[in-house]
């Protein structure tokens, strides 16, 4: 049997053939993956999931020699001043405040720098931005995906934000939006999206951006 090589690009772009949100709490997850690896349809399609992120995190733990919650806390959250955020795994079960999330957004707006620290290079930031996944899914794909980021216009194409605005969100309705052209970071944190979330999310952004336009013309 010819195996397709599985790499971090497949894991982070959700094109590795995984499914569901599981794996973080499995101590032997990488061994379970080895069992069904020959049956994975790697590079066949984009399927959003948490299991591929969990496997990527297991690799990170092996390289760093630290458990994932400690990695987040020691190397990201504490240096950024995110004292009200806890992250226990790689794809869900993170809890924090809008202000802490805004600090992460500012890090992205600054292309990898925050305060007197640089967390990653501007070149690395460029690689995080959404791009068409032709190298992974073939020339016919229209899917665009980044490292944890998608274009905001994929969700709301006409709510006042610029085409270069990017985002990441959660099933709860929590949302991080960064608009480099406006030099703007928007965050919303909540426990549940609610029935009218999609209706009012766009209205909120239009309200914010309309104020920015007014001020810029004065």
C-alpha cells in the first residue's frame, strides 16, 4: 500500500482526514492514530476537526518537553498578560475574557510582536494567513484556510470590515476579528451563541466600522 505523507500542514489546515474533537485527553492518542493511519484520506478534502490539532499538539509536547497547558501558560498567556485565560487542550475547552483575547488579537495585528517581545517573525505571520489550499488539496480546490485563521468576509462579506480582515471563532459565539487596514481588533466572548447571534454579529461590526469612517472624515 502506498501511504500519503502526513505532515503539520495537513494537520493545521484540517486536510489530514481526521474527524471530531477528540484526542487531547488520550494519553496514547498517537498510537491510536498509527492504527488507522493507513486508512486516512490525507489531502482528499478539508474537514474542520480537533483531532488533527490534538495530534499536532502531541508532537509539540514531545519536542518541547512540556505539557500543552503549561506551554500555553508559560510561553504565550503569561507574557501577554492574559491572567484570566485557561487553555487545557488544543481545539476546545479554553475559557477567558474579551480583554485577554484582544491581547492575542493585538499580537496578530502587530505581526508577531507585543510590547517588548517578539513571539514569531513577520514572515511566519504571513504564512498564518488564509491561502488557497492547492498544494494540499489540488488545483481545483476553492478552500482558503490559514493557521487558525480565515478571512472574515467568508462569514460576513458586507458588514463594514475590509477584505483583509481575518478571524477565528468558537461554537459558543466567541469571536476574534483583526482588521489590519483599520488597525482594529474586535473581540466577543460568550458561553453560547444564541438564536440571533448571526443577525446581530454583522450589525455590531457595521456599527463599529461606521463610527471609524465618520471619525476618519472629520
